[in-house]
């Protein structure tokens, strides 16, 4: 583990049956225009050939397979350092000093901590001399929602930023989840950690390659699938947004 890694360990119908003849005439007069524009309005030409119709229906109903949709989240999507799940991103930003990068990152992370869906997230430690700081995030991770129900978990993680002239390193680890509030679960080695009510899972025991991918390595296991997908997407979102602000 290098020095940087050591520092990190941290979305009627429209047809009314009135004025039928008038509508027929209007339709006849505007057919050419309608055919020209129909692709832009979702209309399709109906074929008299049953085989053509079957082909169209098959293409419309075709869905991406489970294995295909899981591909971006298989082996390697959740990296580990010494057995700890750690997402790291290096940013090369020529022309900006360590202080400038520190100020940019601090403002971004502070704003993120106060954003929608956050639960007492905040910057916890700073080292101005080394242009570094750490933050602890507790936020809602939403899997699905409707008018009647929301499927979500509390998502906890630590984020560390280390800045140098023209370069910044961002690391995220100590990931955990609290799910199914109302139940209590704590592993023996969590005895001194107050996680709150609900089922508590460390990322290492829930979304790691070992725990989340089938033996063939072709798809994600059902119970861990949504956690792993949402976590990888969230990490990518944070890194992408940071990359944007660094370059502004």
C-alpha cells in the first residue's frame, strides 16, 4: 500500500366519434404531411404482412438480458485494497496549485454534504498544511419508489481528498448500509459502533466480488445485486462531478 492509499483508508382516446366525415377529408388532405412527420411522433406504418408485424413486435418487446445488464458491475467493478473495498480516483489538473484544488474540492464536498437525501453528512477532518481533508457521508440510497412505497437504504461511507500541485487523489471506503429499519443486527466486531436500527451490512460482506457475483462470474447474485449496482453508480457519479469541477 503506498502513502496515498495509506492516507485514504477511507433517478380517451384521441379519436372522438364526432364530425367523422370532416375528419376523413382532413385526414386525406394531410396524409402526405403526416407520413413525412410520423417518425418524429412515434407513428409506424402498419404492414399487411403478418410476418412483418411479428418481427416488429419481437423487436419492440426485446429486453436486455440479466447477464448483459450486469456486465458493467462484474469482477473488478468494486476494487479492494488489503481486503477493504476502496474506490480511488486520480485527477491530473495541470495549471492548478494544491491550494486551488483543495479549495475547489472542499467547496464541492461541503455542498454535497448539505444536499438532498443527506443525513448529517459533513466534513470531519482537515489538514490544511497537506491540503487534505476527510468527510463522512450518511445518505439515502433509493432503489425504487412509488406513491405508496419506497425501497431504500441508509448508505454510509468515508471520503478523503489529498491535493498536490496539478494533481488530486480522492478515495472512498468504509462503506456500509442500514436496511430494513425496525430490525437490529450487529456483528460481534461492530460492538463499539453505533449504526442505528435496522439490518447493518459492511460492503465487504455484501457487495464484494466474493459475495455478490455467481461462481461462473456471469451475473450478480439477487440479494446483493441492487446494492452493488447502486453503489458503483454512486461512486462514478461522485468522481465524474469532481472531475468536472476540477477542470472549470
